[in-house]
C-alpha cells in the first residue's frame, strides 16, 4: 500500500489554471495534489548577448521555493548569496525541456523567461513546474501572436513531466513527499505530446535498479504524461 | 481626480485570508486592491545566538517579490548575490513593526520568522505586508497556545500600516503604483490598534512638504489603520 | 536630566570645516560633539548609464564607518562581502536628501558622489553626514562653476538634518550614543533652509508615540535645522 | 561513420593509474582517450555536522576543470565567486554514484572527499571521473584498513560510468567532444559491477528519442561498463 | 632633479600624532608629506580560534583607503564584494611587520587589530601605515599595562618602514605618487630599531636592477628608518 | 644538517617538460623535487579593455593548487567565493615576473594568460611556477610566430626564480616544505638570464636578518637561477 493510498498508476489530482497573475504575458498555477507552483512567462525584447545577430531567440527558466513552501522553513537562497546546486539543476532541466518543443527561430531575437515559484511543496515540484510552464509559455506566445510580434506559433508540441519511483519494490507514479523520501529509486520523465522522450533522469537512492524496473517506470510515465497533456489541452482551450 | 478614481480618503478593497498555506504555523494572503502578498509565519525552536540565556525570543521578517509580481520582470536578487537595499529596508521595517506589539519574553527563547512574498505588486507592498504579517503572526501564536508551547498570547495589540501621499497637491490614502509614481510626497505610517504611532516615514519625492501636509497625511493614516485593524479583527474571528 | 546634561533643546557643539582633503572637488569635516564625519564630493564625468541621453545628472552618496569609529570595533563590511542593511538605508537617505535641493538638469550628464566616512561615532552620524555633505557638495559646485563646467549653481536651497527623540518621556534634540540607546522614540528630520520637510523617519523603540509627541519632536527639529543652516552659511562664506 | 572513426560500440583506450599523487590516501589518473582526470581521495576525520552521533560516515566529491583543459581557455570559477550549475550537477552525480556502492556505516563518522580535477577534456569527463574516483576510493579504503582505521572494506561493489549518444541516428558509445557536440541525444549511465543501474541521465539535444533508442543506448552502456569494471579490477590488482 | 625637488636622501616631513580617536585603545595619525593614515589599535579579548589553548595572542592589521584619498575617486571595495589583491598584500605585510617585534606570548590569548585607513594617498601609504601602526600598538599596550591586563610590555623593538626607488637611474628615498609612477625600481624596507631587516620587497617596474642598486637602496632605507624610529620615540615620549 | 640532507647550495632535481597538454598554445610541467606545477599558456585575441587602442598586449598569470596537492587537503577557493590573499599575491608576482622580460608591444593587442596549477606542493611552488611559466610562454610565442601572428619574438630574456632561506642560522637554497616551515628567514628571488634582479622578497619569520645575510641569500640565488636558466635552455632546445 502506498502511503498516499493511491493505486500504483494513480496520479494525484492535477489542476492547471491560466492567467493567474496580472502583469505576466503568460501564467499558470499548477497543482499536483498539495504541490502548487506559480509559473509566469515574461517576454524580454533583449535576448542574451551571445544570440545577437543569429536571428534566434531563447527560452529559459528560473525556479525557486518560497521559504515556507516546505514542511520545515527553508532558508532563502539570496541569503547564502547564490542558488543552490539543486535549484540550478532544476531550472536548467525546465529550460531544456521547454526548448525541446520550441522553434527558437520563430521567436526572433527575444527571450522568454519562465519563472516557476513553488508556493507549496509536497513532492514533484520540478515535474509540476515543467507541466505548468508549458501552459504559461503557450499563453505568452498567444499574447505575442495577438499583437503580431510573431506570426507563427513557435510551439511545436506539448511537453510535460512526471516522476515515477520504486516504492517497496513496486513501480509507482507521481510520488508525494512521504513516498519520495522512502522510495528506492526515483525517476523523472519529460515527454512530448507525441510520446517522444525529452529527458530521463533515474537515480537509485538505495539499491541499484534493473533494466526491467526502468522499463516499468517508463511505462507508467507514458500514461501519466499523456494524461497531463490532456489537461494542458483543456487548460488552453 | 486620482488616477484610481478613488476619493482622497478612499482605500482600495482589502482582504485578509488566513490559513492559505498548509505547512506554516500561521499564514495570511493579504490584498490591497491588485497588490497581493503571501505572509507565512514559521516557528523556529532556536532563536538567534545573541539571545541565548536571556529568556527572550525574537520576531523577524523577510520580504521578497516574485520576479513577475511587477509590470516589468524584476531580476531575482539571488542572482546578484544579495538582497537589495530596498528589500533590506522593507524587511527591517516589517520586523520592527511586529516587535512593537509583541512581548518577546512571552515567546521564550524561540524565533518567529514571518516571510512576506509579494505575488503581485501595485503599490503599498510594505504596508500590506505589515498588515497581513500581523494576522499570520496571530495565527502562529494561536497554534503555539493550542499546543501549550506558550501559555500567554505574546501579542499586546494590533499593528497595521498604510501609505499616504500628496498627489497633485492633495493628501490621498493607499496609493497604487500609478499614483505612487506621480506623488510629490510619499509617507508610510505604522500604527497600533490603540492609535499609537510605531513608525512614520515621509519622503518628499519632489518639493519639500510642510508641517500641515504631514498632519493631513497623518489624519488620513489614522482612519485607514483603524479600518485595517477592523479587517484584522474579522480575519481572526 | 539628559545623560549629556544638556537642556532638552540644546544641541551639541557643531563644526563644519571645508577643504579638509586635498584631492576631492569638495570636502567637509563635520562634527556634532564627539561624532565626526569626513564628507568628500567627487565629480565624475560619466553619470550612471540609465541617465544617458536625458541631459540630467545625478547626485549620490556612500556611507561607511571606520572600524574603530565605534566604542567596540566593528567588522569591516568588505569582509562580509556587502554593505549591511543599515549602511544601505543611510546612504540612500543621504542621497535622497541632497537630490531634494539640487537641480539635476543644471549638472549636465555628470555624477557627483559624496562619500561620508565616519571617523568617530557618538550618535547622529546620518544627520551629521547630511549636514556636512551639503557643504562638500556646495564646494564641489563652486569648483565646477569656477572652471565653467557649469554656469548655474545647481543648489536650490540648503538641506540639513537632526535627530530628535523621546528620552524618559521628554522630547530632546541631537541624541548622543548613550541617549539614543535609552530613547523610547527616535526620529530623524531632514529639512531645507526654507523650512520644508524633506524626510521624516520616526520609530518607536519602546512604546508607540502619539501625534502630540511627533509634533513636539518636529518643533525641536525645526529650530535645530535652522541652527545648522546658519552654520552652513558661515562655513561657505 | 563516427568523427572518431570508431565502431559504434568501440570505446576509446582507457587507462587507470593508481598512486599518482604523493599525499592523498588514494589517487588515480584516469584517461578515456584524450580525456584525462586526476582523482584524489582524502580522508577527513571530521564528517559533516549533520552526521554527528549517527555512527555513519559520508563520501562526497568535488569536480573542477583546469582552465586550459578545454579547447578554448575557460575562466576559473573562483573568479565568478561560485561553482557553475554544470559543476554542481557533476559533483553531485559523482558523489551519489560512489555512495551507491559504499556502506557508510562501515566508514564510521568520517568523510572521504574525492577530488576530480580534469587535466584535459575531450568529452566524457564526468563518466571518466566516476570510473577513476572508484579506484581512488578503493585505494583510500585499503590505506585505512592497513592502518586498522576500519576493519571491513566499505566498498560493496564496483561502480563505473559511460556516456552513450545518438549520432546521426545511430547509438554510439563513449563520445568524444566532437561527437558529443553533434549528437542528437546524449545519455550517461552509471552502473555497478553486478550490472545494476545507479543512474541514467538521457537528454534529447535535438529531437526527442524513443523507448527503443533508450534501450539501444542502455545495451551499449552495459557492455561498456562491464569493460570499465575489468579495467578497475586490473588497476587495483 | 626629483619631481619633488628633494635631495635623493631627503624624506618628506613626517608627523606622528597619538590619541587621535576617542574609543580605540591606541591610535596614531601619521603623515609622510601629503600621505595621511589613521591607525587605530583595538584590543579584542577573543583571539582567533586556532590559537585557543596555546597561551599565545595575535596581532593583525587591516588596511583600506577612503574612496577619495586618491587623485581620482576609487570605488569602495565593499561594492565589489572583497578586498582587492593589493589590499590583501598590504594588510598581510603590516601584520607580519608588527608581529616581528611583538612577543605574542606576552599578550595572552587576545588579539590586537590595527586598522590603517588612508585618509589621503600620495605614495608610501604602506610604509606610513607600518610606521604609524607601531605607535598605535605601543599606545594600546600601554593602555593594557595601566589596567594590569598584561604585566610585561610585549613590544621588543621599534619597527618602521620606508620606500626607496630608482628614479632616472638614481636611488632616492620616500617616493611620492608622481615619483613612484615614474620609478624604474620600487622597494619597500621594513626594519627594526636595532637595524635588523624584517622585510625587503624590491620590484623592477622597468629594467631589472643590479646587486649594487639593491645595496644603494638598502643604505638609504637604513638611514630613513633610523630617522623614523627617532620620530616614534618622540611620539611616545 | 638540512632536513633534506642537501648541501646548503644544493637544489632539488629540476625537470621542465614541454607540450604536456594538448590544447594550450604552450605548456610545461615543472618539478622542483616533489613540487610539481602544470603551466599552460593561452593566447586570447582580446586583451584587457584598458589596453584598447594602445597597440600593446598583456601577459598575466593565474595560480591555484589542487585541493590534495598538500599534505592535508585544502578547501577549494571557489567554495569561499574568492581567491585567498596568498593566491592573489602569488599570481600577481608571476605576472610581473613574466612581463619583466616581454616586449608587450611585440604581442599586439592580445593577451597571454599563463595558468599555473600546482599538482603537488612541497615548498617553492611560486618559484617553480615562474620558472615553468617562462617555458610555456616561450612555447606559446613560438606557436604564434610559426602561424605569423607575430613576427618578432617578444621574449627579451629568460626569467626564473628560486627561494632561499636562513635555516638554523645558515643560508640554504630551494627549501622544501619541512625546511620552509622551520626557516628563520624566507626569501624569493626572481632574476633574468643576464643576472638582473626582477624581484626580491625577503621576510623574517623569526628574528630580523642582517644586510650580510641578505647578501648571502642573494649569492645563493644567483647561482641557482643561472642553473635554472640552463635547464630552460635545454627544455626549449
């Protein structure tokens, strides 16, 4: 039995709400159960310096947690002077995942920054962030097209993510914090709407895992991402 | 006529919602019109080192804005390695304001940190933060009393804050961003439930102001804070 | 009786000595009793980037204390990697105060930096800094006019500052360190030569203060600033 | 044809040389073709604070590149004040990989730090680091057993790592810099001597990859790691 | 002819004034011509951690320049987050020089920090600092002896310093800024009252110098330091 | 007897091996006994900003130690956010020493950075670095001449360095770590192939030294540097 009483292939309730902040060009509040992330996409007319003259734009992401998103208060990273290694890993992952489905030439020499700020953290903040960031990005591109800043939608596909893990020897999907802490293996899958894999990150926390177990996790993830893509479609409808 | 079309002594709609995040000992989402701040109070069993052995506790505050709380995206302070001067000024003000109505001995050698994270910024974020932080702190103390961590409520009074300013020569209350940018004088007042002044900060942005103008602003502020204290009473009822 | 044995409305002896360092375009050593601040104004031909093309200049200030200006040695801020919150608050206040009486267009696209370095600290360092910085700035503008860098004096008025406080229930002026540590309320007033208020910052250290008390402090401050403006006039004569 | 002219399943020549620096408790110079990493294991009698009283030890890793390990000189990270996101990702990966095969209780409350310094970088520096770090760690544990600091070897298995990728549509193993830059998909596999998977990190640089492609890479990696484990056995013989 | 019109062996007027700041246990304002440094010695009851239990104390120094000590304003080092290489070199030199004549056991487990803050810089700030720091340290030890904190004066000898250089092929003493900028060789000598050498630092700015030239500089320095030691004796009399 | 059993004027075995890393324009592995430093010279087409338009180039150096170059592991400086004072002193010394024998105009507006990374540290790392850096720089200039980037070799002479010290009252050359720790006086000499002195840095660690002792050290250094210059000639032959 999972601590959450969910079936192995049962995800938590997912919500994706668009337009949640007033000033951003695109935004989405995403919840995976008690995990809650505010994603805001900002258009910046100046892309990074190293793209000047290439005709290409850029999509990047930043990630942070409010100090009391967590069970115990977490110290603000600004007070230690730099983002932690974990924060950097996650924001690099979100950025790569989004760029995998964006035609950077279609943006022109601009930059979209998607900020993912975790309001409440109960496991799966990075996968929720990717899933919500896509909706915020979609809203941002719609905003740009409406104002004729771009004429073609740079989004080529959906992208969404889900965590899977081996918990008491069994593959399970969408781990909450309690399950994640107890899992032997923890894996995050980022996949597109057409089922391609963008990123796999699997880590044995306890004993190593086998090829079969990896495939079991992948199977769960495929169904989960398909489900998330459906939710994204409803959110942008 | 004010840009907001409000009467000179008319505040924006104010809401104070308790219990908005799951893990904090106390929390409050406060809105002053479009300004929206999430306040979360965290109990830390270890107070700051310099209080060890004094029997006294501490209340402190931290303040930050989400990057896209603002009209234009603001760079995260973690990326410049330190909180800006403005952030430090504000969080010191919030902490001082709260401590003015707390009996620090009644807390014991513990620390309460109140995090004020601005979700949306349309002027008055520091005054909204103080007003909402008081509610979060009240909830935190209630939580502590229920668990018999403390036996006496350390809160001695309400504290709330409001900004006033001179706009086109006329004193007005609760300036939004557009009004604030155009005001000749900008003042923040922090006052208690019993009408005492905890902090006055008045700044001439353009030409200096007179004693009469200062008194006009103070008069507006008194009424405004009384109004906010009423809202706090409803919120904790 | 005040610890300093002064009458409630009695300031410490004030001196303002011009031309104390050889290389600065303007300088002033200011003393308020045992408090001693070296103010040096530097003309920089390049203003800050965000003013380029506006025809406007800028006046800014920096503030620091020598490590042994204080009763106990204070750690150098360079060793903790950044100016403290207190330092930033003070230097922002000095800069705002000076700009309140300067016609920034008359400077052209240049910047004046006024460095206020506290040699000895016995309370009131920020008010002494503002008062002395004005003299250094005046000397700097005179230097620029003599060399025809500018043709009109950008200074529109005097600006000076004084601290007042409530000590054992009584409003007193120009608190030294011992008085400041014991005061219930502490307020700084920045005012112009013509009596306008540029900045008021009043803080209750202990119990909140009343409107009457605030007015009592303001009355003391007015007389004090008028006195300081007289000293400034003598200093630049 | 691969740029390196190697067959798809052909690794570069691998060497593992023990005892290459005089003062470290364990060390290994590892080369994968032109990639060359110096791994040094240091025993520290004091483990990290959060392990005090648990009877458990810790193994951690740090990773850096000499500035001219690369084709173009890379700026030292000390000059930007902090390790880059990439550096942090890699050193966290090396640490996790080593800990997966170490019995932390058998170390006692001590810490082993394995420094991986890249002397020359031609792709695969993180996989070479893991592979060489294991040898340095083995030597360190042997040193500790010889001195009776520990009585049981804490190493439970080998651990080694290899990169694979999809290059012009074909899965290939052990990519050098030129191949890595051109690969559509890049994956790193960390596996144990008994064939268990410790970590999989697969990233689509261009178009998403399929489950079949992932399995193709995994197959190559298994053979590659088995080969590396053989080399480790020879190195410690 | 030297730019300063001085004879090759002619130093600038030197003054050493004790007791210039109120709170420091020892202080000295030192001038070498237009160069002016405020030295303040602070007794700290807690020595550095690494001396605990050794019965030994420590003497250290910190060095800084006021921003407008120089011809052009220099940026505060706190704003770049760390002391520059030059600052660190100089403060290490001052500390070493003082420790060379102090019996660290006679201090007990305490620390004396000597702050050298340059008020005005016209060449030779490090040699003036050392010379003045010795006087401040002497005053600090006298203060400690008077209060019976120590019973034996830890100072074993005088220490003072002078710069020499080769200017247009001729050895000259005590270079001012203009001479220093034009010198081919620049050397600093730190020597004791009894004529021993504590530190020699000679640098060819242009062409290398010979053994004879080094000896010529040393000869000038000996006479110069003897002169400075005389001044120190007068200052402490 | 020296701890190393060497005669007072006997240096450790010295090796200088060119071309040790693949990508650098010039490189040299230098050993002085157990001390081992990897020197790599990198050509950068863009010189520092302040040389723009002068027609002059620049040669600079950076220095670091691998964490386990030392007997006890040393913390990476990147983790404390900045190079230590010692590191900065050494890299400034290496840069000055190299520039003393380079015609900066002959380089054009380019920069050569010589990285000196200490692989193993047994005393004398800065003198070994200078000696090896010269060989790396020579190789870099040869590389540039071969490609007609420059037409004249900018190197005007050799430069090499050796440490000397007074150990148990006797001048000795090329101190290893054990000797260096016990020496009363420690001096580093940087000299050219033609015998000119570029830099002398002598420090009394215990009691001050005399002019005669300084001359004794200089005599040893002259012979030592002549020897090193011979080795350099062989290395570049």
